[in-house]
C-alpha cells in the first residue's frame, strides 16, 4: 500500500519486447510507488505495441530513452551479450540498474559493469530471484550462522530439459555470439548462483563441456570437478538433455550437512563434528551422531517482485541489494571457468585470467574452436 513515505521510482525498460519483460512489468505493477517512464527495444513493432499498452514513450535506441526519460532505474531484459554495454550506458546516464541473469557473458565485462556502478555511485542489481525462495533463505541462514563448520564437500546436479524447438525459437539461443555459452550461460546461472551464494566460489575448476543431444554450437551438457579454497572437493553437472530426476544440491560441512532437493531441505547435524569423531573415536566402524531434520519450504518467495522490493529498499537505505554485480560475478566466473577448462583441457584457477577467457570466447565465436 502506498503511503507518504513510499519512495516513487521511475523505471525504464530496455529490451521491453522480451519474453521475460512481461514478468518485470507484472512485478512493477504490484510495486508501490513504481511507474514505467519509458521503454526501448530494437524490435520497433513489438516494442511500440507493449509501450502503448502501458501508455509510456517508446524508443528504438536505449540511449534516446535514457536521455529523454532519465529513469531512476533501468531494467535490462535483452539477451546476455548486450547486458554489459547497456548497463554501463544506463549507469553513466545516472540510473540504478537491474539486469537480467547472467550479469554478462564474460567475467571481464562483469568487472567493467561493477566498476561503472562504483564510478557512478549507483546500484547494479542482478535478477537472481531464486535467492528469495524460502528454502534457499533457510539454507543461507544456516550457512551464515556458521552451523555447518568447515566445508567438506559440495555437489550440484540439475537437469533443465530443453527441446530442439526451444533452441530453434530464437537465433541467439545456444550460439557463442548470441549467448556466450549453452546450458552454463542460460539455465546454469541460477544453480551456479545458488551454489556460490551458499558455498562461496571454488578456487580451481576441471571442466567438461559437450553437445550431447541437440543441434547447437554451445554445450548442452556441462560438468566440473571443483576444489574450494580450503581444499574441499565439489562436483557439478547441468544439462538440457536429461529430464526426470529432481534438482539436487548438497553442501557438507564438518558440523552439519545440507541436502536441497527441489523445495525440500534436509539438515544433518553431526555430534561430535566429523573431524572430532574421526580423530577421537575408539572404534573402527562408528559414526558421529546424526540428527536429521527435513523441512519442506515451497514457493518462489515472490520471484521478480521480491527482487524489486529488495532493490527499492536498497536504494532507500543506501545498502547493497541481495544480489549485486559483485555477487553475480561469482557464478559467471565459475561458468566461464568450466568452459575455459572444458575447451582447453587444462584446469582453470580462479580468479580466472580475464584476457585468456576473452581470447577463447572470441575463438569460439569465430568457429576457430568448438566443443
Ligand atoms: N531470471 C530468469 O529466471 C530469466 C528467465 C528467462 C530469461 N532471462 C534472461 O532474460 C534475458 C532475455 O531473455 P528472453 O528469453 O526474454 O529474450 P527474448 O529473445 O524474448 O527478448 C530479447 C529482447 O531484447 C531485444 N533487444 C536485443 N538487443 C537489444 C538492444 N541492444 N537494445 C534494446 N533491445 C534489444 C530484442 O529485440 C528482444 O525483444 C536473457 O538474458 C535471459 O537469460 C531470465
């Protein structure tokens, strides 16, 4: 409900004819104090039709929209290779930015976006709405409380089935020029973000990327062996080939382990800790006590609307949003590292060599290398 204290914010939508823009517009319609000040899309006809629906001015050039409308917040809904340039233009025009996931296609671009936000003194938020799922909030609270103890092992296996029809539906899908990657750049960003949100980024990555079930340039299957800064191992696998099994994440700590399967969270609390029991038990086959609690926390926590509410509060309070540019760079860097390692056959160390990854991506776009 609006009150005298409700901040009024004017939003400019870039890529306003995008499929995903409908969810943004729906969220904004429910956000107190929000108005749509203008829209921009290079698709003149579809973009103008949507702007007419919302009674706001429309532009085929985002810079013209930024100049004419001076929005408080620019929302970027274009395919990912445009995210960096559009976000930097918007920040330089004085707007806060909410950009769709992934933040960009290469980690060097994400660095430039973060630097532009810092220079402009504006917020760069990234639309990782899954961070607001109740089950993720509960897992994150457990991690933040320190209850898990030192990291012991991580696993993330998520099938995100897609048809060939899906890849044929837009010419940018599944191409190096159009997306900068396949499953790792389109479906993978959500689980990669949650993995980094809960376990932090790994230090070393041995990646594998292949096309297994579609006609497309980029990987539809990706896996990686991970090593975390404390030496803990991890494994991830994403594909658009496989359906059926649930999405699964496991984060094992020395004092407690989390098992996340869709919206179900199982917490194992060890007593004593794994390390204490290993070192002190006077029997060969024993195990530490394992108190198990399972909670079912369904729902998306508000989806896009939750992201907007958090962003409005961050602007009002001068704080960081739940997922800002730096946070979102973690999952992009991990995706880039899996591709880099998978294509070169060498392990990748984080921080990833920005120039080396840029060179590899240019080779992939030019067809000089393939997966
Ligand atoms: N958060 C989520 O869960 C979620 C879900 C779906 C898509 N997305 C992200 O949203 C983005 C868009 O995906 P989509 O499937 O909606 O795309 P889409 O193909 O439906 O639409 C993209 C739109 O961007 C426009 N566009 C391209 N370049 C532009 C430019 N320079 N200036 C202005 N407009 C431009 C196109 O004309 C088109 O209207 C992607 O980055 C995708 O990863 C996020």
